[in-house]
């Protein structure tokens, strides 16, 4: 044993590894609360809503939320850095139109799909360049590109729809994993979820995203390339949205310029409901996935119960507002508690010194 090693072993640790015990760090979180709420909603729906637990209901639910699940993965990383991408749904529509036009022109479907995904990647690069290199706010940029990409999609196809796609590919988009009600697209989602989870939670790149979200100036002084990091996040978002556009087209056998209109609000609502802070620096992918499943499950159960889409949108909005307000309230209470503890310790130290 070397002298340095012996000296290291003799030094007593003067700090705790974590400020809270493990059970509190695992169970007392917003992500756990969302998962518990999801379980409760599923349990109530199974007992109170007719046919909710049928395999067909599960299949249609997962097919419907698959594009939202896919796009929510890169959106989580973007919002963690205190940015946002409102153009994702218009990228889905643009990719759908590109897919339809290429197939209509006689392209092989794999080539059409590759071009559609490439168009999504270019859209993400445009967003990323305007945000990082030009220095514009992401909210303003992506509102503008939302209108731009949607306008291009509608302009290319007009009010018509392309519905003639290879039956092999449309059947694949609707195929389930053998012996289960789970669509095959969930395999793609699971693989991407693992990749994004490892990237966000187990790599220096992921830790840099939280650092950027908490304080981008401090992150830059720490050696993190803030601009390029954000740029690649927008590229990821555009690429995944492009793929989601291809899947959307095959699922509904329909290419239109207005496909996926309004989907960006569902995606952002699910991400924020899943525990990601709109102010950046906080969030976890398992909470986001639970948030998407919660909104999808609630909507499916209410539709089966005969509730109109307007009421479902109202409830989704209430959930979103409640999640944002509760997060701000919990943060405020935590700061008040920390300040109170600090004041008590200060008074106790002053009294000890005086005695």
C-alpha cells in the first residue's frame, strides 16, 4: 500500500453523499407521482369504462400516441436546456407530404422515407442555426418555422391528399408484435428511449444539458460548447419528427399538408406533465414517457365513455397548468424551507458563540 493510499484512507469523510435518503430520492419525486397517477387512471378506466381493457383498445392507444412518444424524447432534452421546439408538428406534416409526393412520382418507398427524414433533419438544422448561431430565442424561431414548414407542406400538395402507398409498408405500420396487442413501432420507440435515456442520464453530454438549463453562462465557463450542444438537439428533434411523419403517413395511409396539426401542444404538455421544468435544468425521461401515456390513456378512456374532444382538451389543459403551477409551488416551498433551516442554524450558532 502506498503512502498516498494510506493517507487517503485515513481522511474521514466530512460530507454526506446525498442530502436525502435513497427512498426519498426515488419515491418522493414528480416522476413517481405521475407514474402513480397513470396507474390510478388505468385502474379506474379498466373498472369503469366498457371495453377499455380489450386488446384492440390497447393497440389503437399505442398507435395513436406513438408519434408523440417518439418526438417527446428529443423534446425532453431541448426543454431541459431551457429551449423549446414548437415546429415539430409542422415537420411531421412536411415529411408526410414529401413521402407522398415521392411515392406518387414512382420512387421506391425506402428512398422516399430517407428523403423525408432528411427533410426533417434539415428543418432541425434551420431551427438550430437560428437559435444558436444567430442568437434568436427558440420560442420566436420555432413559431416562425412552424408557419414556414406548414406553409411549404400545404403549398406543395394543396388541399389534396395522397392515399396510394405500398400495402406492405402500410401493413407494417399497423402490425403488432406477434402474440401481443403492442404495435411493432413500439420496438423502435423502445430502442430510441434507451438511447436517449443513456444519453441524458448516464453521459457527460447529458449532464451538460442540465448545466446549460440551470445556468448557461456558468456552463460555458465550465468548457461546455453551449451553442453546438443546442444545435445538435434541434437536429435530433427534426430527424425524429421526420421519421414520425413517415410513420404517421403509413398509419393513416394519408399524406396531407395539415397532418399532425396541433400535435406540438400535446407533446409539450406531456413533457411538462412528466416533470420536466419549463425553466430548464430538471427532468427525467421515465416521467415524460409516463406523462405521454397518462394523456393518451385519459383521452382514450374519455372517448370510450362518450366525452367530446373539447372536454378532453380542457382536461389536458388543466393537467398542464396544474403541473406547471405545482412545480413552481413546490420549488417556492423548498426554498422557504431551506431559508428557514438556514436562519435557525444561524441563530443557534450565534447563541452558541455568545455563550
